[in-house]
């Protein structure tokens, strides 16, 4: 302790781990900068200082950008977000807040993009985790922002990926579980936006196609009671599809796919009159083209 007090003030500043971390960062030595800033974060003399966390955010942001594709980028980005959030928490009205918010906006956009990429790879749990993180960051940046549209877009895309797996299952897939997830996602969209035409139409198609698949794969040599049960199941599926397809028709009566769907659903329900009605609308629409 005596030796420490005898150290000149200029040298003491040079030994400050925050200043040393900044110097390493400016020299583009990110591993050293990371090592030094973590020393500062673990030191009670420095972990309550706003610039400690601010510099830590920059160091980890750049480490994240360098690590893309390595598998380490998710943790590095999380630490950067944590650091910028801590900076704002320590000085909510400070001069660094605007810069922190701008960088958090950038990092939130990478979370959203990575969530979509994870869906493309059928990594559904990772995608949901990334989207949840995206939502948390966005709400921190702007607590009054309406996230419904982004949530709807994500759910629709996720449902489309599950729908593909439902129609093209892998050996390890549980189609019943996947089908339930498809329904839950589309219903989730309709809770947020009952007028969403994509969710109404696609949910109707999901139910309808299940019924058609059962019919196409029926073994007609089974006993009458079993066939009757299968027929009842098919009718239930067509019945479930009908209100969603009707809603899609109400939202856009000129969409040919919806007219085809309604004609098919009513035919499956043995309502030939209604089936022919929508078939006639379809032909009229095609003749006008």
C-alpha cells in the first residue's frame, strides 16, 4: 500500500485497466482489450463507472463482428448488449445514451436477421430465443413501440417452415406435434390480427390438406366402423377449415386460390351447391382476365 501511494499520478492513470483496455482497443488488439476490461468490471473501483461499461460494449461489439460464423458470436453480442444496457442504466440522461441506443438498434437488427436465418435452418428453438432477445432489446430502446407486426411476420414465417416439415416429414419428426405447432402459430397471429389474410387462408389450407391426405391414404378394405370413424375425422377437418377460408374470402373475394379452396371444402362437406357456386365464381374471374 505504501508503494502504491508513492506511484506518480500519471503512472497510476496508465495502470487504470479501463484506460489500458481503451488503448488496446484503439490499437486493434481486441483480445487484450477484452482481458483488461474484464479486470475493470471485476474491480469495485471501476465497475460503477459508466465508461467502463461503454468501452466494454464497443470491445464486445467488435469481437462479435469479427466472430460471425464461429459459434461464439451469440455470447459476444449478448455481452455487448448487456454492456450498453448497463451504461444507460448508470446514466439514463448521460451524454453516452444516444450512441448506446443507436448501437443497440443495430444489434437488435442482427438478432432479428439471425432469428430468420435460424428458421431457414429449422433451428426453431434458437430462432425463438433470438426473436425473444430482439423483442427485449427493442422494448428497452423504445418501451412504447408496437411489436405486433414484427411478431406476426415471425410467427407466419415460422408456421410456414413447420408446414413444410408437416408435408415433408423427416424420419425423426412427429407430424402430429408439428401440426399442432402450425395451428398454434396461425391462431397466435389471428389473436393479434383477426383480419390477417395469410393466417386465415393458410390455417384453412392446413386443415383441408389434412383431410385430403387422409382420404388419399384410406384403406377401403377396413371394417365399416373404422371407415366411419375416419370419415368423421375428415369431416371435422373440413369443418375446421371452412370458417378460416370464408374469412379469407371475405378479406379478398377475388383471390383464385381462396375460391378453389372453398369449392374443395364444400365438396368435401358434401355441399355440392355451395361448391359449384364458388367454382362458378372462379370461372367468371378467369374469363375476365
